[in-house]
């Protein structure tokens, strides 16, 4: 990627994203902890129940589901599972995590595996690949990240974190998520022998606030006044931003060479920073929320350094 191309990406995508995160950070300074939790709850509720379902429906309803598109969630899911194994060993079996609580180790493991594939990936891939890029992000989220979060992720939080006994049934929680049903409805609508463009256009219009409000919430959620990192935090960030996309890239070369935009998009999705939802999971399952928020923060900041590396590698 040429410098001018990356500068264009910075100006059109990363700079607006940074401004939204900064706006959330400034807003945070004017609120107490109760206010932050309250606003975060409102934003999450309206996003999960309205904005994100509409965005995902529009992406799925306009997609032609083929092997190329399905390679995206396959590569993302494989990279996450393969990355989790060595990170688990380091955090739970070596001196790296010896001084950490079980809640901190489980939280960091979640951070090293699950990425912000929709809220970070959607604007990036849409800029690079147009509407097809948005579909890559939607399928990476709904067909890989979300199912794994509510199965493997909850298992990590409950069994390895060990701080809660009332976890609820993760699959029940998964199948009550409005975005999942909206995505499934979109896949069905895409098969209908009729003109669904007006419906897709309306859903896309409704879903447009999804990315901005979640980036605003990201800035609101990060503890900016406590950003001193530790070695476990930086190691986890390195796994998320470097090893996970490297594994996805290796798998793509083995099984799909020469690469199409779908596989390149999958590698970029694998390299996005930790998902914001990790903070909510940590809070829900009584993990170390501060360590998780710190990892989200450093992953987001260092992403500006690793993204151009992957863009150059992928050409």
C-alpha cells in the first residue's frame, strides 16, 4: 500500500473514528462511574436492539453467500481458536500470569481472542472493498465471533475466571440476541425472488448510527487516566494484533491462494483490536474489568501501528 493510500485511509476512516473515541473520552471526564454505566447501558440497549440488527440485516440481505464469502468467518474463527491455545498456556501455565487473579487471566484471554470485527472492521473494510467489505464484516461477526463469544467465551469467563456461579445458559443468551435474528432474516431475504432493495436501503439507513455510537462508547469506557500497561496486557495485545492475523494469513495462503479480497478482509478482521463487549463480559462474569478495559485501550491505540503493516503485507 502506498503512503498516499494509507493517508487517504487515515483521513476518511481512522481520523473520524479517532474523533468519536476522543469525544467519548472527553464526555467521560464530566461523568461519575454511575453516569458512565447508565449512558453505556442506554447506548448498548439501542444499538443491540435497533441499530446493529438493521445494519446486519442490510449486509446479509444484499449478500450472495458463496465459498468466497464463507471463507471470511472460517478464517477468523480458526485464527481465534488457534491463538487462544498458546495465550492460555502463557497466562495460566507460566510466570507471565502467575501474579494475576483468575479473573484477570480469563479476562486477558478473552481480550486476546475476540476482536472488534463489526465496529472497527465494518468502516475499514467498507472503505477498502465497498459494499462487499461491509458484508465481510457482518459475516465475520455473526458467523464467527458472536457464536464463539457465547460458547467458548462464556466457558472461559465461567470456568477459568471462576468468579460467578449464576452464568445462565450461554446458548439461550445467544439465541435471544436481536442482531443474530436480523442477520438470519437477511440471509433468507437474499434468497427471495423479488426486489428487496427498498427494504435493504431502509435497513441500511436505520443501521448507520451503529458504528459512530459504539465508537463513542469505546471512548467513554476506556479508563484513560489509568493507562500504565503491564507485561501481561502488552503480551495479550501483541497476540491479538500480530499473532491472530498472522495465523489467519497463513491459513488463507494454505487453503485459498491466490487470495481474493474476501480472504484479505478476513486477515484484516483478524487483526482488529479487542472487542468493546469484552468489558461488558468482564463486568457480567465478575472478571477483572480494569485489566480488560486497559487491554482494549492499548489494543485500540497500537492498532494504528499494526494496521499499515498488514495493509502492506496484503498488498
